[in-house]
């Protein structure tokens, strides 16, 4: 009896999972690529076809692959969704807080600003002016939410580090839970001007290509005062 059979089907399924993961990391499998057939993987990995099916089902649940009846199994074209699901579940299960999200957001946006300052053209940085220039006194929460989101996303889009972009996309998915609460608190306190001032500080630091000022502006803009912390905890 071979070693994998002695370890049982779970270990055999893990072998298939490792195979697919390593193929993705090494670049042998990319978005949209078709996986080998169940029979081919079973033979090459020396596992049963049932173990392959078990692993495929797990990968499909995680959002890493998509199965098309009559065609086969393919690497998903939007792997970011699988990251979102896993991170959001872990965040919730481990009693994550708004403070946790903001702390990581500050780190990622500060690094994105440094990358934008280093790599983005003057033209790209000046395009951010249009995203800052919106009606901050508009009392529609959806309107303010959309424009605030667009401005911060635009900064991160200038970053060349793909991993920062993926992590930020996941973070924003979580942040959506809280974003409107923060903006609603700003409206309630009639302090929309603080949001505008924060955006302008970040923009000016980017245009002046000053990474220290940019990080300071990000921290000042995203850090919550005690008043806001109290409002959001109610």
C-alpha cells in the first residue's frame, strides 16, 4: 500500500490542493486556464479520483476554480473574491474592530502614496484633483460614500505593488461595513469640511512628491478622534 493511501483521503486531497496552489504560484496555471482532467491528476499524483473530486470541490467553494459542466475545471478569473471571503470570515470570527481596519488601511494607503510619488507621472497625479473637487456639503450619504471611495481607490490604483492592491481591495470590502457610519457621523457633527481638508492635504503632498507629508496627511485623515470613536460605538 502506498504512503498516501495509508494517510487517508484527507491527505490525498491535500496533495491535490498543494499541486494546484503550487501551479498557480509558479505561473504554470493562470486565470482562466483549464485544469488537467480528474483522471490525469489522479494518475500523476498517485491519488484516487474521489480525492481529486474532493479537492476540486474545496477549491470551488473557496472561489479559486470554477467548474463548467461538460467542459472541465478552470482557474477563476477573479481570484480576489476568494481572498475577500477568507479574510472577511477570519476578521469576523476573531472579533475584528473598526480600529483594526483603520490601522491597516493607514499602513496600506501610506505605502501606496509612497509608490505613487515614486512612479506616477505628473499627469496622473494631477488627475486626482478632479476626484477631490466634489460637493462635500451634499447630504446624500450614497453620494459622499461613492466619491470618498473613488478618491482613495484612485490613489491605490497608482501603486505598482499588486499585493498592496489586492490587500486594499479586501480591506475596502470590510471597510464598506463601516464607511457610511463614519460619513454619517461627519454629517451629524456638520464637519464635512474636515473630509475635504484631509483630501486636499493628501493631494498636495502627492503633487509635491513629499512622502513624509503624504503619510502624515493619511494618518491625520483616517485616524478617529475620541468623539468619533464614541459615536461609532453607540
